[in-house]
C-alpha cells in the first residue's frame, strides 16, 4: 500500500476517496525507549527505567492506520500526518502517544 504525506501521487490519479483513517500507539512503562523529558525528575521515572523507541511507536500507529485503510478497500493513504504527545496513564510515568491519520484512497 502506498503511503504519502502529500495530497496526490504523481502519475496515480485518485479514483475513489474512502475517508479519513487513523491509527495510534501509546508506549509506556517497560515499552518506552527515550523518555519524555518532563519525566526525568520524577521518582521512578528516569529515562533509563523507561526508554522510548520513537520508531516503534510511529510504525505501530502507521500500521493501525493502514489496517483501517485496507478494511475500506484502499490501496493508498495520502495526506498522512503524525502527532506526538506526552500523556500520563493511570497516574504512572508519562507515556508517549503517537497518532497517524490520512485519507484512504483507491488510485
């Protein structure tokens, strides 16, 4: 499946627009690799204790977005954007939330 941050893929005109699709990943606790800086001074929340792998989080969010696109019959997602945020889950150390969204299309 094609994935592009641009609104059109040269030489591949859009035949059908299938709607907005999105995916997300929350990486926290032992799954984090490079911690959110605000957590560095909190008890039990040192970067060494909770590392964050940004690539894993990003890839998971994109994979979830592509799964939704495939369910709609898309063969491409255009206009893809990524979002990153630090969140606190159930009073634990800050976690990283990554979202991916775009427009599912048939080209």
